[in-house]
């Protein structure tokens, strides 16, 4: 389906080329409920929609948030990170020179990390599907995998895998999504009713939490100060949140129909994704009370931002016109 580009900016004359090391330009565009799939239904970052061929979001009219002065604009230079010969690749984090996510060959999805100029499959023991979700400065990785018993989180320190299962989780499982430099881990577990709840893992102990007045809570990122970001379901949509000193601050992109927060750096800047009124997805950052929409322009159709690093770099992925996703790192 041809997508109507509604950008109020001058569109850069670039083509999105799938392939590792390609340099892309991206800039923020003007802005105008997907319910989270059960973790066990597929690997990948919970809350990130998966689009199949012929299932493109529809286009439509919307309000231009940038034109209304509700958002600011930024320009990034992106390069793609794709696992060789994979049909799709997605990045979820980047730290210590290592980028991680998952790659797909058909319906098979496997965790991988990219270091230097080399891609490596991360062979999680017993996994039938897996992904890397978070990486800290020590190169320790967290993520999720499926095995014969269901979905689990994991911690990998470069040598040893530790399986993470929240004691309150049901057969619908646990996913470890973010890790800070002190080794604190956040993620999401699912109860017997397949309802999502956030957790904080520290020194072998789980602390579970939920946004006030919500019916589902997903925790996705944590910084050095222990601030946690994620997204909650209430009032028939998803809303981003920052949890700091036991206080929840809701974050909603202006004119967005839903907002996911995935990452937070040590300065408190956040990265996430929102859906507009036409069911199109866009990345954004939020810093010093200012929203900045970010889209990879050219041949791309959907942009997802997952992390923002201390140096301002952003990490995520974008879909091309063939419905294939490509990992991106932006500066």
C-alpha cells in the first residue's frame, strides 16, 4: 500500500538501503490502541507491533503537531545494522561498542549482537526463539527467549547465562528488557490472565509494580539513577511513564493515539515510539520537556526508537517498503 508522506519538512532525497553500514539521513517530521501481544506469541520487544505483508497501516488526515508548535525537529544520521542474509533485523540497545537485538529468517527469530565489524548469533541454551533487549557498559546483556516450557528472561555476562523468571509469572512468561551499569534489571512478567506487570530485579530479588489505575504495565528501561520508563494501558490506550522516587509521571506524545517509552539515559532523556491517528508509527525523544519526532526518511515507512544513550545517540529499527525491518543507530 502506498503511504502518504505527511511531512511538513523538506524530504531528503535518499533511499533506504538494506545492508550493514549504509548511511542514512533522518529528521523529525511533523506529528499529527495496539494492545500488547502476549510475550509467548512471538519473541521481540513487548509492545513493538509486527507487520506482515499486506498489513500496512492505513493513511489518513491528521493534525500537524510540529506545525502547531507542539514538537521540535531534529536531524540524525543513521547507519543500518543487519544480520547477513536475514529477512529482517531489529536493534534494541547499543553500549560498550556492542549493538543487540534479533534477526529473522522467515518465522525463525534469533538473538544477535554486532561488535566491531562482525555479527554474532547469541546462542541462548535451549531457546527456540530469542532476542537481546538491553546492554550495559560492561557488555552484560538481558533479553528474552522461548523454550519448551514457555517464555523466560535471561542475563548474559559474556560467559554465563542466568534464566530470569519472576515468581509471580504464569506460563505466559517473563521478559527482561533493560539493564543499567549497576546491574539492575527491569522487565515485564505476565500473570495467569496474560496481564502485563513491571518488575525490578536486584541481587536475585524481584520487586513488582504497576502504574496507578492501569490494567497493564510494561517496564522497559532503567538508568543509573534508578529511573524506570515503560508504558501502561488505561483509558483504552497505552501511555508512557517515568517512575522516579516512587512517583509516576505520564508521558504522551502530542497528538499521538498511543505512546511507548522504551529507554532513558542518565540525564533523564527518554526515547520511544508513538502511533498517529492514521495508525503509522514514529520514533521520538523527550528531553527538557521538549518532544522531538524522528523518522528515517526516503524509502522507509515506519520508525521505532528504543534507546537514547548518554551521548545522544539513538537506537531502534525501521521498516522498508517490503515490510522488512532494519536495525538503526543514529547520531
